[in-house]
């Protein structure tokens, strides 16, 4: 069983009917030309986790030193039901990622609220992923569900780190503002004592619309929040497009 596309995977179940005591000189198996496989009524609905998509027939005749042995093979194509994982994992994790972005709209001074929101969403996502992976056998390769959970955890953890950066920038802004204010007071005192009038500076307007939008906010901490409001949703939307395009093909 290959779980690389789990839970968006399809599995092939093989059933072989072969003769081990008699060669093809004694007995030979062949499929009926019409309706070779007869399915029990209600078989497709009796599988809780899979949907029986198709049943194919083939031959698996083998040749050995003792002769040729006839063999019939049945291939059952099973598609895993996705609705359970959509309701239990994909939609809740999608909502958790969006909830973690609420901190971008909270004030930088709301430290308890932003930290609690980030840590809670991160722990909830970790608990949810552990519950899903506990039902699976350990494999050495990456599954589709691992990619989804890993990226969701990365975005939630990124939102938590973003607040740490905002908090650091806010403290730097406060220190820089105090230095600038002290410098302006000393320069003003020098101009007054010398009798000169300071010249007004003409600020240059940034050519890029995005830079013009960001520079409306003087504090660097506020700029980081504004940029994060755009970068995080756009990045997550691009990941969703790429994820579903790859694993649903």
C-alpha cells in the first residue's frame, strides 16, 4: 500500500487465482468474455472508508522449470473517501491558520492577547496532527497530509514569530524616537542661540504604490503588521493552489 497521496490516494487490490499443482497442459483458466466479474449487490456501499471505482481483469500466468501455470488476476481500484478528512482536518486547520492572522490586527501593546492567540493555535494544530498520524503506520516517505500539516504549522509559527519581530521593532522605535527628540531639542537650542532659522526639508515621495502605502505608517512595528496582512494570505493562497493542483491530478 502506497500512502504518498494519503488521504487523496487510490489503492489497487490484487486477487490472484492460480493453479500450483497442474500446468497449462492439464488445466487452463480463462476469463468469460461477458461479465467476467460478478459483484454482490450493495458491495460498493459496504466499504466505509473506500469507494470501489473499477474492477479490472488480467492474466498472471507464470513459467517455471516444471512448466507453465495458469493464473487469473482481478484488480480492484479503491478510492479513499475524502469527506471525513475534509471535515476533521483540512477545514479546521485552514480555520486555525486564518485565526492566527487575527494577531496582525491587534495592537502591538496587546502582548498577552497576541501571545495567547499564537500559542493556542500552534498547540491546537499540533494536537490535531498527532491525532491523525496516530492512526497511520509509520512510513519513511512524506505523505500529502504531512505536507499540509507542515505548511499550516509553518504559517501559524510564522505568525507567532512575526509578533516577536513587531515587539522588537516597537522597542527600537521607542528608543529611536527618544534619541531623535533629544537631538531635535539640542539642535533647536543651538539655532536659537545662534539666531539662525532651520530650513524645512522636502521629503521625497516614493515611486512605488506599495511603498507609498506602507510609509503611511511611521512606526516600523506597524509596517510589519501591515505587510504581514498581505504576505501571509497571499502565500497561503498560493500554497493551496499548488497543493490541490498536484495531489488532485
